[in-house]
């Protein structure tokens, strides 16, 4: 326990508790959940369906970029730099969740070829939108500097992930061919 002297009195738990409360509130504000309650319910309902669940993550990521574009184009937006930062952060958190789920399905040996094709298309779309924001000439440097780190991180994450997604699709296609050959041999038939 920390003891603090104030005007001859010892203050203990109240000060410490107050400091911890303020720290927890500040931490909670920094790490807000990018998902709405309805989105969380949809994700939970699709937990065992890779096609459905991964499609949801792509949709939610796309919606965050649409919200970002709306914030950027709305002249009534008060703190455009902060709003841009927050929308980018939400996008990145959702995209990281998408990648975590891909890893989970790969570890389970699920066939995710179909959703991977959707994800690869979305990667290209997302990269173009984020690069467009980075290259926007009409953004004051002072504003851009407030979200530059999260934008750069999002672009780098997308670039790396897009490459990994393409490699994974090739691996999944090869594994599918081998499974078909193996199944054909097991059944006494010929491979297709």
C-alpha cells in the first residue's frame, strides 16, 4: 500500500484507487472494441463456418473504410485527423482479427479456398483505398501526421497479408488436388 502525506495526514487507498481508476478508463478508451454488438453476435453465430465468418470480417473491414471515406469527405467533421485515425485503427483491428481467424482455420485444416478468393479481392481493394489516402495531395501535413503511423501500419499489414493470402490459396489448391488423388486411390477409382 502506498502512503502519501498531505497536510500532515496520511492518504492511502483513496489516492491509489483513484489513480488506478483513471488509468483503467484511459486504457479502455484507447483499446475500444471496433465491433458493434450486432457484429459480435453475427461473428459468434458464424463461428464454425469459415466461409460465412471470414466473409463477415471482410464486410466489416470494408464498412470501416467506407466510414473513413465518409468522415474524410464530410465538411462538417470536426476533428478529421482524430476521426481518420480512429477509423483506420478500427479497420486494422478488424483486419488483424480476419488474419487470426484464417490462421485458426488453417490450423484446423479447413478448406478455405472460396473465402480466400474473396479476401484476396478485398486485399486489392483495401490497398488501393489506403494508398489513395496516403497519396492524397489535399491533406495538410499537420493533419496527416496525426494518423500517419496507423495508416503506414495498415498498408504494411495489408501488403504482407495479401502476399500470404495468395500463397495460402496456392497451398490450399495443391492440398485439394492431393486429397482428391488420395481419395480416388482409397476408393479404387482413378483421380480426376
